[in-house]
C-alpha cells in the first residue's frame, strides 16, 4: 500500500496561465497546453501507481537544489532497499532516435528526455549521499500515452511504454516482495527530509506580460471556463453550460484569482466589483470580504489581510 507523503498539485504557472487564458490574456497558448498535457500525464501515472500492491512511500512534484543546481522530480518512490525515480512524459505521435537525437517524423528535434532523467538521477544521488543515505536509485522514463511510438529504441534503455505498464508493475512487485518490502522509520525520515527541502517557487515559470485593463471582466465559470456567468439570487449560473455555484464561492474564487494575477494590487471592494463585471453588488462583495478575510481597522481605513498569500487589501 502506498503512503503519499507529498501530493501532486496543479503547477502554479499552469494555474496562472489558465486564468489568463480564460480572460483573453494569452495570445500564444502553446506553453499552457504543454503544461496542461504534462500535468494530465502525471495524474494518469499517479492513478496507475496507486493501484500497485506492496509498501511504498511516494513523494511527488519535487523541486530540489544541490551544489547550486536545481532539479525537478515528477515522482520519487521509496522502497525497502532502493529509491525509484520516475520521469513521466505524455508525448503522443511518432518519434525516432537518430544517433542519440530525438526527432519527430517531421524531423523536428526535441530535448533528450533520457539525458534530463540522467542529470536528475546524478543530482539526486549526490543529495542523498550528503544526507547520509546510500540507497541505490533506479530510474525509469515513463511514456504514459498509448498514442506514442518511438522507433529505433534499444530494449536496454530504461524506458517504459504504455503497453508495458502491466509488466513493469509486476517487476516492481517482484523487487518489493524479494526484499520483504518492509518500510521503517529511516524511510519515513528520508521522505520527510525531501519534503522539507522542496522549493515552492519555481524559477522556471514563464508568464507573458499582461495588464489588468486588457483582461476580460466577469466571473469565470468553474464548470466550462466561459465568461457567461450571471447572478441569480444567492447563486451564479453559467448561461453557456448551466453550471451553478453559490455567490460566496464564486466571489472567493474571483478574489483569489485577482490577487494571484496581481499580487501587488490592493484588492478593494471597488476593484473586485469591476473585476467580476459588476454583476454582484458592492454590498455583497463587502460582506464576503468581511466574513472570509481578516479585518484590521474601521471604515475607509479598514484593511483585509489575505493571510494565505501574505497580501493586504483595503476595503473602500
């Protein structure tokens, strides 16, 4: 049975790009779709691994630093006598290897994911050694999408294709059972230490330039991502897909969205009223701010502290 010490969460960059996309702030959506596709592949891998028997400790989405170098790990699994490093790719289409180069059928070259995984393994090995752990590392490059084909691929490479996942799970189970598969306190300590070393803010985030004035105003539908949301008494309803949501929940989501995209902006009642397209009254917005965020001061000098983001917002 797997113990997940660090759950996978949607990347912060992907969340922000989605917010911009919904409000018409993305002229080039390629980065968004690449991140979305990669994240969905990792979620599929998590679902597959959660069905495995045996004792494992799972640590997902790690961003670590050692000796001045940053490296990312999609999934790290701690077994009784080894550490598994999984690099997950959600590629689709036909590719081939040509003297170490990875090429699409149209001969477009992509970064070599094996080299990426090998660099990550080397950095992880050095980090574990510095922490006093000598467990061997077994790395696997997982191609989770069944619509992916790689030609000229040696069977000796540490690559697992979608069609091989069942056999791969049997291999993992054999390794686990051959060593009794018992986890101890030292395994938990290692997982906890790696979680402590995880860096929350990724320097790899690449956001396009955007301005408040240029983004569409209104409430984004939590169902379809459209902007056809209207106010109906204590609910908001999307005229495009019919999705309904409470006013309170929709407003809190919109406040979070605004403060995420514009962390330096003072989130006032007036700003939120404008941000949601003026479809909900300022009185209701003020009530939501008062109930859900910490209030400091009185009247026009009142400050709402959005503690989860370390921001302060004026209520005017």
